[in-house]
C-alpha cells in the first residue's frame, strides 16, 4: 500500500469519525452497504463516489471542505 493510500484511508476514517451530520452519516452507511454488496472495499467505493458525485453531492462537498480544512 502506498503512502497516498494510507493517507487517504486515514483522512476518510477521520472524516467518518468526526462528522456529526445525520445526512452524511446516512450516506456513509449507504456506501458501506453498497460496497459490501459489490464485494469491494469501502475505500474503493468512496473513491468512486469522489469521482462521480451523482447522488452524493452533499457528501462530496462536505469531504472536500473537511480535507481543505485539514490541509490548512
């Protein structure tokens, strides 16, 4: 696993752990269920969502805001 992968996983984990928005938590739960049904990792599913935001605009916007705050 590359450093980028490890950093991404850590960032997603922190975002999931720190978010309090019920809508975001519902979307995360939905992604988790979908990833298990497809037989892929949650992080792979999350990458797909970040590339194709259809149906997950709010989640992607919040994650981008979170990452920009963490980089500051």
